[in-house]
C-alpha cells in the first residue's frame, strides 16, 4: 500500500478547503437571490432602523476563521462549537439572510420590531408566545415579531394584531430610509438609519459598519437641521476624568429615552429642568443600591449640562433642601441618592456641572464636533454596590462577557462633524490589538451567550 507523505496530505487537504471555499463564495455572490428586500416593510414612522446583513457577515467570519486566524485549540473549539450543544430553537427563521430591526412610537407606547425571512412557515406559526405584548405574523416568505413596551389593553390588542398584519404589506414610498436601504449593501455588515428628532442637530443619518482586519469601521452621512443655528460657541468642558476607565460623550439634545434616564436624578428631587440643549459627560459605570426596598440603578458620571434657558443652581438647592425625603439628602452644593453623592457647580447662567467629583477640572473651549463618543466602552459595564443584587449583576455572564470583549478594544472613537459640502459626516473606529481579527472577536463575543 502506498503511503502518502504527510506534507502532501496537508497540501491536498488545504487545496480541497480552498476549492470548497471558492465554490461557496461564487455561489454566494453570483447565484444567490437578492434577499435584501426587508426594508420595503419598514414602517414610514420608524425613528431608528438597523439592517444586519447576515450573509456578508458569515462569509467574512468564515474567511477570517480559516485563513487569517491564529487561534489556539481552545479558542477554535469554542468558535466551532466543539463539545457543546449547538441546538437552536425551532423558530422557522432563515438566519443566513438579512434581518431588520426597527423602533417606532405607537399609541403612546413604543414598538421594537424584527423583520426576517421565513425558512419554515409551519414551524414559525406554531412557535408558542405566551406574552400578550409580543406578537408575530408572516406572509409565507417574510415574518415579523413585534414587542410592545407595555401590556396592551383589549382594544389595543386587536389593533396590535392588525398592525402586525398590515406591516407585511410592502410599501413603495420613496422615503430617505427606503432609498438608503434600497442601495446594495456592498461589504457593510450592519447598516443603521436614524430619522433624527425635530429639535436635534442631526437628521436623516445613514451609517455603514464594516470589518477591516483589526478594525470595526463606522462611516455615515446625514443632514443638518435647517431650523437650528450651527454657530460654534466657546463652552465649558470637563478637562480630566475622575477615573482611569471612562467613556467620554459629547452630544447635543438627547433622545427621549436617554433624557428620561438622566432626568431621573432631578425628578427624584422634584425639580423641573429646562430642556437640555447639549452636554459633555464622563461615564464611569453604575452603582446598584437598595432604596426603601426598591432597586435603584444610579449612574456614576461627571457631566456639564447646558440648558436652552437660564437655570440657577440656587433654585435647585432650595427645592432639594425643602423636600422631606428619606433617600435624598442635600448639603451645600451636593445631593445624595442612596450611597452616591453628586456635587454641583454653576458654570454660567445656562450651564451647570453635576458629578461624583467634588472638585472637577473644567476648561472653556470651542469644540467643532456636534457628537463624539470615545474612550473605554467597558466602563459602561462597571457595576458597583455592596448589596446582593449588585453582586449578582456583577457575576452575570452578559456583564462579564461584555466587559471582556469591550476591554480588549484598544481604541474607540466615533464623531460627527460638518464636511466641505456643509453636510454631516460620521467617522468612527473600534480598534483591536494587531494580532486580533475584529470579525472573529465579534463572533467569539456573540457565541458566549
């Protein structure tokens, strides 16, 4: 019997893998149907839409896994699910094609919707849902799952079902959203579109996210709100963070969801604030506290809030001092909620500082960026607190895995600025170490859940 040389056997195996890979790529690129049609079902009033191009994502990850990675045996076992159960719930959804996520306000509530291709209609129909705030529908080839922010009333339940059925009638309107998603995705793994708020600086923003070796690259364009003044003023900014790990955020007016979270600190003090026009923040994480038997998630940050009209710190202090509240304690230019104390400082008639640092270093400068986030994303998953709930939260796999993944990021920076055409450009990168492939780090993070 003729014995094949090990080197020749390895070479033959490598050639077979290459041929199979090329066949897969050719079929994927030239013979596949045009599956990117889900954007035609996105409702016209959706404020945020996200398209996940799973076919492009899977091809990129497979290529990097076979030809670019230097994973150890242990890491490859995890990436290829060796020794672990890979059984997925029988949903009847084709995860090899695009998936679209959108957010929309509906009847004083909000809807988070998922659109996807159906691989098995009967399986999808028979999948049980016991929560009345979640509903699904399909037209044979396209399916949707909708999550309502609150439990619907009886009348709303009927309208909710009709909404789901009507959603699967494709719309031919030529909105900015439809035009953006209607173009070929090219190499974009994720595509986002934001309508923008009426009072916001940025409008009609399209963002593409791709992998380039060790980088996740973010590119986008948007329009300026013609109703707002874009003059750049000299404003106060925090010069130094109070902690080594932080995420720095420079932003204009916050969307309602984030604004309500920030206003939590002031609403508890029964203070009605003017509308916040912009802010500069250093985020350090959260502290989980037990206040009167209720869990409270208290953000730890240093921030400068800028208001549309004059707001004096004395008004705030007088209101807090006059409250009869067991969990809010006021002393001089600070107030405490649970175990977290927030210091305050008046910087100008329309600017105040609020933060955990009682002696912040603050500068005055002109910042041409309307929006910027940079720093350590892992700081968002820094959870402090001595109670049982805080300890459990710190040990949750979602928290630990997210901190591990984001902790490997060497640089994160995304910003929006005015380009030469007087429009808005968005540029950003998330950079991993040179010996790490961004696609595989992302994939490894996903499969840990």
